[in-house]
């Protein structure tokens, strides 16, 4: 995988999978991208988009910790932040143009202050979120060197997950605050699980994930509340898949492009087939178009760094 073909979860992934690299995680990345499209098309069972996003977040931080611990250095955060923020700026400009073309009230720039951390289209919130919170990876990796320290971190994670869940459930804040409140515990869980595996204490992740999901489901009775435990379960399945073939890593190289491009091609689907189009073919059409467009971008000089 080159710098030009990374996914959110691949911010920390090696350019060429090293010994011990689990290709099952690559299957998780492209599958999660597909189900985010499925969710946004409101196809049957669209709620699985919660799990797709949760898996993206978990894998992003998990792989980031592994990458940092292989090659620790002062440039870790800066390099990865640039790899996220440059595409963010590019696609902000792209969707800004699309928005101005389609908007009933164009050129009302920055009328929403939250747009400064999302961009002109809401799905772009993921990139600055990841760029910001990756700054925690080096200090967490350095400071958590014992099971006692890990246990304290897990307790803190459970403690902050409940109020953040309340923020998400209440929907009292504008976008992207509710997404950040949903996402931060899952991002931290992925990072802590990477450390837990290093310390031989993976069971602590299961305790924390179960506690977080149990409390949030008990409080709100919603599917989104169970994502900590569900993401860990899916991760463990993917982690244990005995895959030797290289195709999962190749396929995962399209995940970032699928995520970034799918809103545009969903608009194309509605334009071509009408707004009453069945969401299943709309989702499949959108996903197929994003794959083709991502391949074209990967083969285009200069632009290949943005997908």
C-alpha cells in the first residue's frame, strides 16, 4: 500500500505488511466502507453503519499504536496529521463547489461555525477528528507500560464513555459534536486494546467494552450503545482469520476513496434513477462508482494523494 492509497484505518498501517500483519483487518476496512455507503443510502438494516464506523475507529487507533511501537519518533503525529488533513482540505474544496451548485442559498460561507471542523459536507468530520486524536497515541504508548497502568486507563475509559454517550444520545449539540462523542470512546478502546495485547492483558479490553456497552444499552436501549463490544467481537474475528493472500490489502486501498466519494455518487444515483430509487440498487451503484473513481484517482498524478 502506498501513501496515495490509504484508508482512515491505514493512517498507521505499514506500506508493505510486515511479518505478523493480519490481512483480516484489511477485509474489515473495505467491508466497513461498504456498509457506511449502505447506511447512508438507508438500505434495509442501515443501522449496521454504526458498527462500520465503530470498526473504522477501532482499527485506526489500534494500527496507529502498533505503528508507533514499531517506529517511535517525534514525527509520528505530524506525518499522519498531514496525510489526513491534506485530503480533508482537497475534498472540502470539492464538496464546497458541489454545495454551491446545488444549494438554494449559495455563498453563505461559514454561517455554521461547526463547519470549520467538518467542512462543507458532514461526512468529512472523520478526517479532522482522527488527525486531532492521533496526538494521544505516543503518550499513551509510552505511559502505559504495566497492567496496573492499563487497568487505570480502562477504568477512565469506561468513566468518560457514559457522559459522552449522553451527549450523543441527547443530540443537543450540532454536527459534528455528536459524532465525536460517539467516536472517541471507540477510538480509545482500539488504542488500549493494542497496548493490552502487548501486555498480555487482552481480557481487560473485553471487560471495559462489555461495561461500556452494558451501561449505554441499559440507559438508552439503542443499537449504537453496544458498539464497543460489537467492534471488539468483529475485530477478534478478523484478527484470527488465517489469510495469506494479498487481495485483502489491495481491496482495503479503496476504502478511503469509497468513504470520501460516496456522497457525490449517491447524488448521481438520485439524479439518474430519481429520488424514489430503491435504496439497495442505489447503494450498490454508489459503491461500484466509488471503486471505479478511486482507481482513476489512484492512477492520476497529484490527485492520487487524496484518495
